[in-house]
């Protein structure tokens, strides 16, 4: 097997494929939890959600993403993708999607936010997720962390809101949903080279077993 891996690595190098676990530095911040309450008649696509439903958020970012905030203790970086799943319902249409890191003398917080404008009504949907350390000691600076543990934060929040449009006035019934956060992981995102080589190795191993 060791010789096989070496051979695969050589083949990958010859064709310019990367076998590293995170091509282009893509990383997923993955969160999950449970819906605790919601109110308002403007649920839209989330009308089937019930209390105790499980939710997940997947936020994928390039670790080399530009910091769009000039404050040296606060960073704002745009996500490559953001998805929210509650129960069996999933929304990936977040057009304004960001990760914020606050490392100031009064606030240490990791936040994920997403917004989009409902083209049918003009309403703004907003997703907010936050991990806060009230001791202001978790972050050394505002760079993206490669490890997150809920044990390091004493205040967490998750919410989904349908709010009044910024320019269109009242656009119908509001909606607000809240939930707990009980899991967070940081996962390198395999690049196409690593995936291709992994599939080849799996197929090769299965063939060797049959032989």
C-alpha cells in the first residue's frame, strides 16, 4: 500500500494535481444545533419548521480571503458559500455572506452572517450565528482560526429573521427563529485533485481485495 500511495503521488505530480487536503486553502466552518422557538407569520419557505428541528450551517471560506475591514482588531471576510438547513429544508441563496472576527479589548467573537433580498416581496432575510468569549482572551488577533471549540465560548446565538426591506417599507409579516448551538467543527475542503486521487485509491483497493 505504501508503494501504491507513492505511485499515486508521483502520478498526481506529473499531471499537476494536488493531493493536499485543502487545495486553494478552502476551509469549512460547520455548525449544528436545535430550534428552540420561533414567531411570526412570515415564515415563507420555512413554514414547515417546528421546535426541536435540527439545523446545520456550512460556511466555506478561502483562508486567503481579503480582510475588508480596516480595523486591525476586527476582520470581515466574504464567504465562498453559505448554506442553512433546518429539518429537510435548505437555503443556499445568501448573497451577502461573511465571517466576522472581533478581537478587541471589549469583545472577542466569531460570527457568521448572511442576507439576501426576497425578490418576490423585497423582504430581507438575515441569518446570524455568533460565538462570544466574555473573558476577551480566546483570540490573539483577527485572523481566521483553524480550530474552534464551544468550550472556549460562554455565549452562543443562532437566529433567522425575515425583516422589513430597507427601502420598501413594510413588506408583510415578520418572522424570527432562534436556536441552540451544540456542535462546531473546522474542516479542510478537499480540492479536485485530492478527491480524484482518493477515488482512484478506493477503486484500486477494492480491485486488490477481489483478486
